[in-house]
């Protein structure tokens, strides 16, 4: 909302929200309005339904990741957008972050990953801890998969284990990259956990470690600018629909093949 309000060329028509102190309209109001675009930033489980409704109403759509909780649903949404002649833009601000920019620089010249781990932790309070609302952790944490694939290329899975306790979820995935090499993703969410990440990946010509983030523009404002340029000028996005679908396919494979421990 702040990113929209800071741009004189955009106008926030209204907000439909489950939060009474934020809500100004219903979703039906917004779909029937003269708004050019809808921004979907609701719980993950309703993204696909709301994106489809917005496209059917003739709106361009900016959706927070994940676009959907299945690969097939996401395919149908991109096809619907193409038929309607509308832009469907999926936000992936993790790829715009200063930390990812610094990692891209650090990994140059290191070659393929031989072995190592990307460990990440985050708070699980609120709806994000509810798999029914957030989706399986490979979907709710799809940004972590995106970061690895951005650095090392397409991947498949060798093994995956999901552990769920009362106050904690942990997903451990061993990835094998198409261009060679492997790496483990250790993704943990727990009540009260501070957000942090650690990289320690041995590559052919050195080790990729956690690095200080590079300077970055405000992430949501940068993403919004890309969306606006796609709508107005037909510009390219910073992640293609094919990449979005590939990672969702990987997330679905992880969910299907995961060993669950409680």
C-alpha cells in the first residue's frame, strides 16, 4: 500500500481485507470497480481462486508468491491470463534482495556446488504456521528454492524429510542440480524464531558462505515498478512464467515424496 501511495501515477482504489481496521471494500466491490489491476496478498491457499476471479473481471494481477499450491493450478492461471490479454505478475522479492545480489556476485567463478547447506529460519506465528492456509513448506517457503535455483540452476530432489512439532516445522531437502552438484536446504519455522540464514556450500573452486547484503532499493516498490512497466510498456519481468512453474513443480515433487516425521 505504501509503495502504491508513494507513486503519483497510481491510485489505490480500495482494499478488501479480513482485517477490519484495513478493509474499505469487499472483493466483489474491487472486481466490479474501474481499477486496472488487483494486488493479491492474502493467505496462500486462496491465491489461485482470487487471481482467477481478478483475471475473469478483466484486471491485470500482481500476486505474492506462491501463485498457487499446485503446478497445474498455476499453469491454468497463466493460460487464463494469456487468453484475457492481461499481465499476471508473481512477486519474487527474494530475487531482488541485497543478500541475493551479494550471493550472485560471490558465486561467480566458484563453479558447481559439490556439497553444503543453506540453512534458513523464520517465525511461524500466525497463519503461516497453518499448512491449510500457507500450504506445505515447499510452497510457503518457495522463495528458498528460488534462491538456490537462481544461483545454481534447475534442480531435482534426492531426498526430503518434513518434521512437524507443536511449535516448529522443519523441511530438509537434498537437491541435485541439472548442471551438476548438490546442496541441502534446511528450512525451519518456529514460534518466536528470528529470521536468519546461513550459507556454507563447497563448490569446485571455493566455498560460498554467508555474505553481507548489497545495497538494494525498497523491495515492494521495485517489484511494483516492474509490474507497472509490464502493464504499460510490455516490459519483461525479472522471473519468467516458465521459471515460476518449474519451481512450483519442484515444490510439488518435494511435497509428494517427503518423508513425514512427527
